[in-house]
C-alpha cells in the first residue's frame, strides 16, 4: 500500500527517521518492504508502529532520506519474526542497529519490564538518540559517553545477571558478540536481529537463506542464538 510521509526527522546528513501517516500492526524486530517510485524495493526495520529509521548506504536509502512531507512511499508488511519480550533484559546496539531495539525498548517500558541499553556508534553524530531510559552510550572516538565500543563494554559486563539479551548491528559486530556469549553468558535466551539482502519478504525467492537453511525474511529476522552458528551471522 502507499502511505504519505508525515515527517522526515533528520538525525545527521546520512540518517533519518521517516514517519508515516499510518500505524501498522508491527512488533519490535519486524520489517517492511519500502518502495520509493523509480527505485528498488528494500527491507527496513520498523523503529515504531509508524516509522522507519534509515541510513543512506545506496540509491534507495538516499531517496528515502530525500523524501519530503506529503510524499507517497510504498510500504509492504509487516513481515518476519519479532523479538520475544522478556523481563530483566540487556539490549545491545551497534550503529543503525539501534532502530528495532528502540522500538523494543518502548514495548518493554510499556510492560513495566527492567532492561539495560548499551548503544555504541562511531561518533556522537551517528549516536542518533540520546534519550534512552537506563542507557550506556559509547563512541569509538569518545565524543559522547564512554570511549570504546559496545563490544568492549559487553566483554566486561556480568552477563549472567540478565535473563534475556537482544542484539542488532552489522555482521562483524554480531559475530564478536556471539563469541563473547559463547564464552561468558549463562543466559539461555539470546536473540539476534540479522540484516540481509531481501527481495520478496515472504520466503519465496531464496535471496536471504542462511548457511543453516533458514530464511531471514520468514524465519527471522530475529533468531535465537541456539538456532545459529557464527557463520550464519
């Protein structure tokens, strides 16, 4: 369906949140296929029931950032398996991976659950939200919060005190976390939100199949750690 852009909230020259004039029955971790006329349809995670947070990495994402209030964009979805909400949770985000975790944090707050957010980015400009409840902010160059990376922080954290862990970010970021969890975490509930190239969104085309045979669009994008090997990340 086509919806109108209600607002484009610019966070930096390359990152923006696109607010639309419709609310989808989406859950944290789910995604939609977004279409800008004359550009390729792409998957983007919901950052709320009526918004998508986008980083410009190609032609379509740049076109989304350049849309104006009142413009029409196509939205197909929601698709995929969402996060399963648990109390006493640790949320770990790298860069634009914060988008679905922000949505998750709102739902956890609504249920009255306890949680900790660890949010890392390259610099203060890419740390797009600084208003999280109970958050640790980390930048690689030390321009905001703690200097270092989210991985550095997690390595030193007592992971066994959490009942659930949720992570989202680039592939290498998730692989580093996976290795830490293998070594340190006693939690049986660890979920990863994966990023992949998705064409159909409904499990038909096979473009997003993992090494284990599961499809990111249909079986994910949120997976429990025990469903994955490090090669799937």
